[in-house]
C-alpha cells in the first residue's frame, strides 16, 4: 500500500472527510476501469462506480486496513454491487417472462388475478410490501429488511401476518 494512501486512510479513520474524498478521487479511475472490464459496458460501469463510491462513504467505518488494501476493499464492494444487479435483473427477467408467457398463452388468469389483487389491496402497506417482494419477486428476508428498513424479525412477522390475512380474505384460512 502506498504511504500516501496509508496516511490518508489514517486521517479518514480519524474523521477527516477531505482525506476520504481525496482517497476516493485518487482511486476512482482504477475502480471505473475495473468495472468496465467486469460489465463490458462503460455506462453501466459508470453507474456502478458511482454507487460503489457512495457505498464506500457510507461504510467507511467498516473498512479495516489490516485486512485488505483500500483498492481491494473498493473492488469487493463494486463486485458485490454488480453481482446484486445481475441477480436483480435475472429475477426481473424471470418475472417478466412468466408474465409474457401467461399473456401469450391466454390463460384464464384474469379472474384469479383480480381476486388476489383485490385481497392484496385490503392489506396494510406494511404487510403488502413484504408479501409482494417475497412471493412475487423472490427477495430474501435480508433483502426485504434492507428495502423496508426494518429488522429481519419484523419482516418475518409482517409476512406471516400478511399471508394469514390474505388466506382469510381468500377463504383459505383455517380457524
């Protein structure tokens, strides 16, 4: 690790925001070029670079210079963001393909779909959002917790309550 980097890292750890900004600025191009190679699309790499820089700022307190070089830490964050985007795109593509397939096949989905939509409308937002994220889009409890900004236990509770209320509404509940 460069001596200048080490000095700036120590200053940033001590709370010097300007040192952190300089550190990020000096490694911006390095990160961008890595992400271009990873994504093969400069515009996507630019977005990912920006998101990575923001994440580095948000989580700088988690950086440990004894465990990894600063650039290694940045690349790890960028790589994880890219993998998250790929997984999200795959989920979206799977969902859209299912929707298009059912549309093309002309399944008698409309009646059932309307009943479910009406039942979902009756749920509070705090219950509806986790149900939709989990069962329509396949998000994990952890991802839903991040999206909803609540603990994982709260997500599980809201899902359980939401599904119970849906079953009652749809006539599937056992009392």
